C-alpha cells in the first residue's frame, strides 16, 4: 500500500513539474513558473527512490502505469478537459500492467 501511495505522489510531482514548464513555454506564463517546477521534479525523483523494489527499472516500469492514469486525472482536474473512453481504457490497461510489475511474485535470490 505504501508503494501505491508513493507512486501517486511521484506522479503528482512529475506532472506538476512538467506542467510548470508547459505553462511557461506554451501558455505564456512567466519563467518564474520554472522554479517550483524544478523543485517539484526534484521531489519526484526523491519520492520515486522510496518505492519498495529491489531494482530501479522495475520501480520505474510500475510507475509508468500510474503516471498514465495520473496524467489523465490532471487533464480533468487542472486542465478541465474530460478524458474520453479511450483515455480511460488505456489508463486501466496501464494500471493493470503496473500492478503485475509491482506485485507479481518474484523468484528468491539465494
């Protein structure tokens, strides 16, 4: 459960950090938006290292599925655009993949 919460938190920080740059470069906001964006991206990296996984690549792969779903939530909550059914189906598939990667049984190393 802790890993799921951390994955969600990491996704929030990454999306917020990237959106700060999007706002500056695509929405005409001031370059000062990049300052909290950089901080947010640093927090993203720190949180992602706390995922309960022996291998970084596996943590990053599981994170990918959560990122897809969180991005669509951002689309709805911040950008005020409703995801369509294909967005929702894609996010569900991504989350199933993330769960398989994160929760799948692993052979003991011994």
